[in-house]
């Protein structure tokens, strides 16, 4: 999920940057003191296309980011909501609301939120390191033998 979040975030930021560049160019050329050459038909079409793409992709990825943020902060997917599964029963009673949010974000991005909090590694598409992956997933990784051959790897 970390990589999907990063994809959405970087796509959204790129759309915002492109939209700001087009808007800045438009405002600069619209001022009465600016000397902007008249763009060719191809250049004007390219600027309009860039603006449309920036707005459409920006709105789409912004909405997806909002939805994914809600999922991560509440620790409940849309399927869980439809099924009526309540994850509040699984919350750690020792944590207040703010710490629970940090633990939910650390579940997505990795790390130990109690000791580290926000880390810049969350913004880089690198491997995720969990404090206790077995407790998080409910699986015991130590008991699984490592496959030795290609045929064993296909069976896993």
C-alpha cells in the first residue's frame, strides 16, 4: 500500500506543479506589461492539453488520496465498511486517538511510530520495515522453510 500511496502523492504533486506552471504562464502573459510572443496553434493546443490533463488527473488522484488516507487513519477498508466489520474492537486500548493514527500510518509505511514518528523514508519507495511483522500479519515467518529449488518456489 505504501507504493500505491507514493504513486498517488507524486502524481498529484506533479499535476499541481503542471497546473501552477500553466496558470503562472497565463497570468504572466495576461498582464498588460508582459511581452509574450503569440503561441502557434500547436503550442496553444499543447498548453490547453497540459491544463486539462493536470486538472483531470489532479482531481482523480486527489480523491483517491483522500479515500486512501481515510482507510489508513480508520484502519477500515470499504469492504469492511460494507460488511459491517468494526475494527474499533481491535484498537489498542493503551493508545489515545493521536497515537493510534501514528500506528495506523506506521502499518502502511513501516517503522516504529512510538520511537521514530514520521520518517523521510516514508516518502521514498524503499522496502518497508515493521517493528513486529508477525504480530501485524498474524503469520509466523520463522517456521516456514525457505524454498531451495525453482519447483519448491512455485509451490509456495
